[in-house]
């Protein structure tokens, strides 16, 4: 039987909604949609690039706890309420994923809180 384990970040959303920041299922890691909230302070920047940077820090922390890095990411989904906010974030995203080249999708959609301007969801494969 493969290992299944939940990873919690301490975000109040996880408890209130009933989900985990990430789930490790054998060699697969599924990181939930992760926004630009700083979970230690539960604050969020108004700047979309700063939010993208914080999203990546939050995702990186979940991946690290699962035994992965950005190099293990195979799929990434970017969710933004305004598609015109995506391009200013490209340099930040390229810094993490440029050498990895995961499959990627960008979707324009509403997010749970109007302060949220960027959300990232990733799937990774743990190294053997």
C-alpha cells in the first residue's frame, strides 16, 4: 500500500474549508491551489508580482515537506482573475520553472477572496 499523507501549512483556510496544502500519495505530490497569503501573518500584498513570489514560497515549503523541490514539478496551473496580470509575473515563474519546464496551464477565473490576484497549483513526483 502506498503512503498517503496530508501536509498542512497553518493557513486558517485549510481548517475552515477542510483541505490540506498538499497530499503525498506514494511518489506523487499534489499541492492545492496556493495563493499569495503569508501564512505566518495571514496578510497579502496588493501587488500581483509580490503575490506570485509569495505563492511560490508557499508552494516550495509544501514541496520541501513532501521531499521535493521545484525540479520535481511535472504540472503547474496558474489561476488569475485578470489575464493581463500574468505577463508581469513571467520572470518570477521562469526563475523557478525555466529549467524544469513542467506542463503548464494559465486560467482566468475568480478566486475565493477579492484580494487574491494569483494562485498556483502544482503536481510533482518525488525522487526515488
